[in-house]
C-alpha cells in the first residue's frame, strides 16, 4: 500500500540544499567582480556597453545581435550565456569560476583556473605561473629577472642588480653590487656594504664596522671604538672603560665606582659615599653625605653636616655659617658683618657700621656721626660738634654743641637753651619748629622729626654745587647738606652727600622701615646703584647701572637669599646662579655658552651654541665641545 506521509529528506541533504544558494550567490558575485575589473568584457558581452564602433552601425549589422541578456546575448564580436558565468569575446573566453583564457595585445597569453587559484602567463622570453598561496614563479628573460617561491619552504629572486634566497626561519642570503647579507636560523649571519661589514651569533656576539667605527657586543665583553673615542665593558656594569682623545674614564660596578682623567680634571667617586675631583688649572673638590669641600686658586668652599657648618672664600671675600641660617658672618670688598638671628646683627660698609638687636640699634658713619637707639623709647646721636638725646618716655630731647646746649620737654612745651654768647633762654608753649641756622631748618618731636639742609630745590646738581662751594668757603652747614625725616625713629627716609666717585660727590638716598625693609640709592658721577634688604639680610638685591640716567645700561644685578642660600649675579652678558649647596649655573649670552652642574661631577651639562654635552657620574654623553 502507498503511504501518504510527507517526504522528509535526511539532515545532511537539507543542509546541502541550504548551502547551494549561498554558493551560487558567491560564484555570481565573483564573476561580476571579475567582469567589472575587465572593461572590455563589460563593454562587449552586454547590450549596455556597446562601443562607438557599433553605436553608429547600419541597421542590417545591428540586426546580427541577439539580445536575451542575461540568459543569452550574442553580437558579431562577443557572446555571453547566463552572464557573467560564460562570456566570450575577441581574444578571451571564460567559464566562471572554472577557467579564464586571455590573449593580450603584447603577445602574451594568460590562463586562470578556479578563480585564479591556478594561473599561468607566457609569451616571448617570458614565463610565469602560480598556485595560490603555495607556489609562485616568474621568469623574464628580457630583463634577466627570475623569481620563485614555494611557501613556506623557500623563496629566491635574481636580477642584474641583486639576488636573494631564503628559507623562512632557517636561512637568508642577499647580495647586491656593494652589499652582502647572510642569516642562519635568524640568530646568526653576516653582512657587508660599502660602509662596512659584520657578523653575529645571537645571543653570544654581534660585530659590525661602519666606516671607522667598530662595534662588538657579547655577554662577557663589549666594545665600541672609533678614531676619537673608545668604549669597553666587561660583564656589563662590572667594568666599563671610556676613552676619547686625552680623557679616560673607568668604572667598576658602574655607576657606584668611577675613575676619570681629562685635560680639565681627574678624580674618582664611590657612590653614595664620596666623590673627589682635581682640576688641571688648580683646585680640588670633595663631596660626601656629611662633608663637602672645594678648593681652587681663587676660591674655597667647605660644608659639614649640611646646615651645621658652611664657609666659602675667594680673593676678596669670605662667608661662614653655623647652624644655617641662624648664624652667619662675612667679609667682602664692600661690606662685612655677622648675624645671630633673631638676637644680634652687626654689619658695615665703606660709609656706615650698624649693630642691632630686637631692642638695640647703633650706627656709625664715615663723617664720625653716630646714632644709638634703645628700643623706640630712647635714642642718642652725634654729628660733628652736635650731640642730641631723645627720651620718648619723658617726651624729652637734649642737644649740645660747643657753644650751646638745648633741653626740651613735652614736645617743646618747655625749652631751655644755654648759649655761651647770648646767655640762657627759657621758653614755654608748643613750639615745634626751630630755626637753628639761617641756611637750615627743621622740627623735632618724639613721634616725628624732619631736618633739611639741602640748598635750593634739593636736586643732585644743586647739592653738588653747594658741596663745592662749602668746601671752598669751609662752611660746615654746607659741607654735608642733607634731608632726613623720621616717624617714631623706626620709619625714616632722606638723602645726603656721601663720598666721591671719580672726584665728584656721591648722593645717597635711603628709605628704612626698621627692621623689615631698607632701600639705598647711590648716584655718582658714572654709576647709579640701588640696594634693598628685607629683614636685615634675609633678602638682598643690588642693581648697578652706568650713567646717571635711570634707564642706563645695566652693569651688575645681584640677588641673594640668606647671603649664600641662593645667589644670582649678572654682569654684562654673563649670568651665574648658585643654590646652596648643590646647584651651579653659568651662562654667557655673548658667546652663547652655558654650564650646569649638580653635586659637581654627578650630573653636569655643557652647551655651546647648538652643541650640548652631558656628563652623568663622569661619563660623557654627546659630542665633545672644545
């Protein structure tokens, strides 16, 4: 009996039915792509790509075409069936994806099978074939070139200029007119070119020459040598030698132990314990964790225990510190002094000397005038033949000259004068303005005081003219003209003549807010100098210009923090910076050169124009700078 059950094909057959449309689609797309990549096939095997040779043809010839595209299409010079599966045109025919045959106009023929997986091309003095992706062969006798590859077994290529043979991962050989290369197992080989040659067996050695430079690297021994420098190493950092021209350096257990010798210096170091350096021009430098010393013909520096003790000196100055920054003393051509912060300070320059403490201040000047302050409550002074005393508690002032004595109380409410010529005088009232000489006026009280002996408008030229006239006439009141104002003696400012510059008087101006700030200005015949201090000498700044004009060329600029903790100085085009105790920087804009050093030879940098040379632990890095 017949069964009416539906037919159910096996599972594998159902899967095959599902794959067939996918395969057909892939083949169709592949054929389309192949035809699209060939313009002649697209133009001649479809009714849409007729060329100009048929677009203007006679109707009788156009009737020779049969158009059932894409099932069937024929024309006098092309035909296609199930386009693009089978196409035929002049010099080519194809049944995609099985085969394709092409005859080129240059006399060469091509045959491709299975979508160009297999292929061949031949012509006069030319042969090529391939089986992708295993075999490739090409022989062009006209150009004397031949190439063949059987991957992954071997590859070779030859031409008039070069030849190559390789077994991937095992062997490689390459030759050119002036170069050779040979490699075995990617670990050993040799090479040569017009600059040099070399060989290697990794990881045991590598050797190469490049012009006059020779390099050899291995685990126990390495070297690099050239006409100017030579470097050697034994077991890496165990021993390192570096030689160039007249300098030599050696390291044992680099970078901990190092020795060097050069035309400029020689020395050794054992880090982190110490480093020692001797300069060819004279002088030594020693650095360690607790002790540092540098000596030269013109300068000496000594440091023990960081801030515990520090001293430096040169031909003209000396500086010393204990428990820095609490105690410091110094001597220089322009000043000297000592500081015990915050208890005591004593400093002097060419014109003055000052001793100060929180409740005491005394100052001497070159003209033998003196001032003494015991806190803001009591002060005493002397200028030439005149002496004076102020008692802020009693609101009293005493002054004395060889011919006269003055006593005033309560801001001149009571004034007593003893004059040897005119006799005694007593006055009452709040007289605060006293005319002492005809060419001099001023007023005084415990809170504020002012005195002016400047001639005319008080200008620099007027002061100089008055000074010259005073010297010629021998008049004391004109010999040292000045203007001075104070508020509670702590805030005071003024100007006066002080010293000479090239035979001409020097005008000195000052502003002081004791003990926080002081500023001085000296105007001489050829220079103008500005100097400022903050908290005595916590910060010191000095600027010196040539000429009397404020905008004159800058000759010297100097800034100091705690005397030597930070020292910046610029003289003309040269600049130097010292940061206690490790950093030193020098630069010269005129010659476009500069130097930087940190802990002496540990790290240094030298620059000349675009050339830069570093030294790390005494080892030079970069080109030599003469």
